[in-house]
C-alpha cells in the first residue's frame, strides 16, 4: 500500500466536486466546462486526489476575464479550471472551520449563515441611530493583497502543511490573458477563485475588523468582503476615522480610494442640514432620503435603502437585450421559462427593501411583453392599448408566469398593481 504525503480523503474530494458542480461556473484556460469534466468523472477525480495527496498538484494559470463596471472601469476576474476549483474547494472545506469562529459578527461576506440582506438590514437600522456614514472603498483590494501578510495570517490559524502549501501555490499561480500571455503575480488573489473570498475575509479580519475592535470598539460597521460601511455620530468623528483608517490600510499594503471613499450625511425628517453627500450604495442598494409611512399612515422623510439607480439601469438594459418583441415564434410560457428565472433573481434580491423602486423595471418588462403581443397576433397590430389589456387579462389568470406579476403585483393594463 502506497503511503501518501498528505491525509486527504477521497470523500473530501467528492464533497468538493458536488459543491463546485452546484455553483456552476465558466471554463478556465483549458476551456473545459463541468459537463466535459464529468464525462470521465471517476478518473478525473482520482487524478486530482492522487496529485493533491502526494503533494504534486500544481495549479494551472487562471484565465483573465474582464467585466465592465458601472463607473466605466473594468473588473478583472481570474477563472480557474474546473479541476482547480475542486482542489480549492477541498482546501476551503478543511480551512474554513479553522478561521470562521474568529471572524467578526459584522463581517457578512461569503460566510455560512450570513447574507447581504442581513448586512443591508443592520446598516439601515444603524443609519437611523447615527448621523453620518463613512462609505469605504479600498482601491484594487483583491489585486493588492500582500502575500507575505496573508500567509502569516493563514499560518496563525492552521498548522496543516498541505493547506498552507496549496494556498501559497494558488497565490503564485500566473494569470493568462486572452492572447495567451502569462502574467506572473507577486501580490493579490484573483476574484473568481473558490478560495479567494475566504482569504480576503481573513486578510481584512486583521487589517480592519480586529483593528476597529481594538481602537474603535464603540463604532459600529458592516463589512461584506471589501465593501465597508462605518457609522459615525458626527462629521468630525467620520473624518478622524477616515484619516486613521487610511494610515492603518497603508500599514497593510492597501490604499483607500481617494474619490470613492466619502462621508455621507444620513438626512431625514429630523436631520435636515445641507450636506454635499446624502446617499451611498452598499451591496447594490442605494441609501438616501425617501418617502415613507409611519404607523398612522402619515408620510414622512426617512433614510432608506432601495435598488440603486445603476443596478436598475443595468437590469433594464438586460431586458432590452432580450429582444422580446422579436420572439414571435415563442409562446408566453416559453418566454417565462427563458427569462423569468433571471427576473425572479433580481426581484427576490432587490425587493427586500423598498420594493416599489422596482416598479420601473416591472413596467419595462410589461412594455416589451406588450410589443411581443402586437407582433405575434395580427389582430393587435398597431393596437398597443388593446394588446396591453389582453396581456393584463392573462396576467390575472396566470400570475405566476412572471416574477414581477407574482412578487411585485405589477400587472399590465394601466400599470395596475395588486396587493401582495
């Protein structure tokens, strides 16, 4: 019987595969999708286990993919191969239980039993109790993590040699550009990797969370990966926090974004002073003064989160790109199968707070569905109003066909909204 260098069980590799399969994902540098990997699943998993347990597994380069950002820039992602994602999941399964109990309660990103909705909900309540917010943006966070400091934190929480070995190898794995050119990396961890969110949380646990607890224990904050909101009682306190945080991050080889990091005044009915910044975006939700009703039904101004304008614009552009009106060969049920899962995901996420802000999206989907009706049925050609009412009649009978009918109650025909 051959003795392996590292005690990695086949069951652990199988569990890692199941988790990667459930998450899906794009192909890496080998252009292999999960479906292709599964054609010889038993052999592929055995090879991976054999190499990992013998210490001979070396990760291939990660594939660089550029995603456009709402501010006009690009977000570089590093996509590992399917086998490499499984390998990273093996390490995550072993390493996460070691570090998870040490993380701060107000760290919400990529953690078991934590969610973005929880972070937004807590931020909403704290904005009501504090006059100012320091909206923190770390410049190029994932691209600038210091490998030496990160490995120091990793070694503090585990003595498992293979966990340390493979994390170090992943940090050094090169990035392959679209033209095939390899870029060697001496800092950062690529967004898109399975292990990267856990490493990012660990880095900021020491760079930010622990520092806040030791030096500003009375100040509350919410952190989702590198998206951070800090609450302050006064503008002076917010300015001091910004200055001290900039110095702290510099010690950790990081930098505050000079423009995107800003102090925001939580303006509402009781806080009416003029201030240049009265809104900020956190996890796709824009916090700003909005109309609300008190328990007596009277309107007042409150500081509340709702879907951000940039997120709403992006969703509406996606709806236009569906080109619904040209899908004349499809039935309404077919359109529901094709596009409703996407819309349902949007609405389930953004309708958690101030769901009426999603009505413009619902109106746009209804408008494109109405154009589909006029193109598909000759009797409604050039009769958009009648087509809208006909679609509305169908919507009242088959409300579950589309998420904005079911979850928002926004039906066609006069934009009527039923109670939900």
